[in-house]
């Protein structure tokens, strides 16, 4: 069969251009075999990486029809059946019309990394980021043993999924978080981080969790877009590994540790209380840290004003339907998470973080509506109402003077 290969050709600091090659191929041919055919028979200047041809070395990652994949794993048949799933194998369209005999496959270099030439990217940041998670089993604090460290087959099996990573870069290429946050270490590094955390021989669990939970470089930088799970050719499921690390961090850190931790805890607690998020509280609790962070509260004012102006600031809150089922689900997930974090190599800390005072953290099922949908402490109630009055006063002033908040305080 004939297939059109549209390959992105590129050099550094030059506009990419698309080059088209027509190939006579077998449906069972891999994309890598087709690229070899182009290189050997049509255009020796086409550059791409390859090595094992057998889904082992991870060299041949590239974007095939828009997603990162291994060229030696994907076949023509698989690619075309993605485009026209029910018709390709029969060779006919459903109404009996013949298929267009020329089908297209687009090939481009991986994303999130600069191109060296054609389909070859510079993976320096990928390797550097891997290094930042300290991807080696720690033996610090141990005496050098007389014989090797032993590990039970069950404990070894816990490493299988993460250990399958061949460092191909597909997840890194298609990671949405990396596109906007170059400081994020990437899904490959965090999958490796979880491989270390799950290793019974590693003794650096607390240090690792503290490091991986800092800022937006570690687990909190992930936007949970699921791309890494979708493209990983080895079923490492980096997003699942990131979630495991997050559970470990959340178990050890309280809401004051960072805004990211607070965001997650407040979100879960508000949903647990009311079945969905009480928007009146969310910003104040997360960004304003329950009015402890004055700068954070002030930063919310412009947004609050705009919401009030457009009638989008909710004045009341009603619990969602089925709130007891929501609580039951959250409690079940928390129970499973606490069980899975117990499998991390180090035992849980002696003094685990106390539950947030403003929300039920118990794993026991909470039935019925929660009576505390308002601000939970006296101080919060006073502060909340004070802030609401402030917003309304500012809105009135804006409407009367036709000037906004920033103009009054001389920032505009
Ligand atoms: S996690 Fe999967 S996609 Fe990412 S580098 Fe490893 S094998 Fe490749
Ligand atoms: S789920 Fe997270 S780590 Fe995975 S690709 Fe999306 S943003 Fe990146
Ligand atoms: S050539 Fe080794 S994984 Fe494709």
C-alpha cells in the first residue's frame, strides 16, 4: 500500500518545513522501518535517532500524528486504524465507497526540547531534571553490608511499573506543565522519584518527600492533564506515580507548609463539607491563608471586585445534592491513600501532621449535612464579613467615582 509521510525538517534557528515522501509499505511495517526506507532509498539527509528497533532503548521517540510515541513500536496499521478505525482493515468505507488509496502519516520531533536536526532533539534538560530527583537508592546511614541488600520478591514487585521506564522522553515531550513552567522536573523524573520512594532499601523518604513537594518544580507543578499516562509506551503511568508522591507529602505536611498543600487540603475539605467548593471561602483560605497572609488577601481584591461587579461573587452557599455520598467517596479515597503511602519505604513519621482544625479528617463515614458551612471559627466569621463589607464599599466607590481600585492606590 502507498502511504504519504509528511516529515518536519528542521535546523536550529530556522523555520521548520514539511517534506513529503511517498512510500510503498506493508501495513505491518513500523514507522521506524518506513523512516529507514526513506533514509536509505530516497533522502539520506533525513536525521532521526534509533538503536534497538525493539522498544528497549528509548532512542526513537518522536511525534507521530501529533502525539509522542516510539517509532519502532507503532506500525502503519496501528496508525491508520487510529485515523479511520472501523474502515481501514476492510479497505472500504461503511457505505461501500473505496478508501482514498493515499493515506498520511505526520512525523515531527518531540516537544519541550530544542531541535538539533530534523527529528533529533537536545535532551539535556530531560537528563538534568532526572538528576535533580537523586535517582539512586540511598544507602546513607547504613553500614556497608557484608553481603548484598536483600529484598523480598513482594517488595521488588512494587518497583516493577516504575522500573519499566526506558527514559524515552515521550512523557516529557507531551507534558503540558513543562510548556508553561520550564522549572518543572517532568513526569519521567517524578516516576523515577516514586520508584526510589517505593524501594525498601532507600532510607531518604523524608528528605525526598520534602524535596519533591517544594514549589512548583516537583509534584505540585503537575497540572494532571493525563498526557504522560496516555503516551507512555511502557505503561509506567507517571501521573499515577506523581499522585502517590502527593499522598506522601500531604500525609506529612499541614496546610501551612505551602500554598500548594493548602490548596489541595482546602479543596478536599470544602468538598467534603458541602459536596462542592464554597467559592466565597476558597480564595481566602488558600491565597489569603485564612487572613493570615495580608498580601494574599489584598491580591484577591481586584478579582473579588470584578466578580462582584459581574454578579459572579456568590453571596450564599448551599450544599450540593448527595453530599453524604461525596463524603463517603472522599473518606474511601483517603483510606486507600493512607494504605498506599504505608508502602513507602520508610515508616510513617512519629508525629504525623494533625488534621486541619476546620474540617473532618477522620476516615469514619460522616453522614448527613455538615452544620458548619459558614466560616468555621469566630475570627474567620468576623474577617469574612469584614472583607465582604470592604468589597461592597470598594465596589460602590468604583461605581461612584468611575475609577478602579488600582487608580486610587496610585498603581495605575
Ligand atoms: S515514563 Fe514512560 S514515557 Fe516517560 S520516559 Fe519513561 S518510558 Fe518514556
Ligand atoms: S499529568 Fe502532569 S506530569 Fe503528566 S503530562 Fe500532564 S502535567 Fe505533565
Ligand atoms: S529504537 Fe530502541 S526503542 Fe525504538
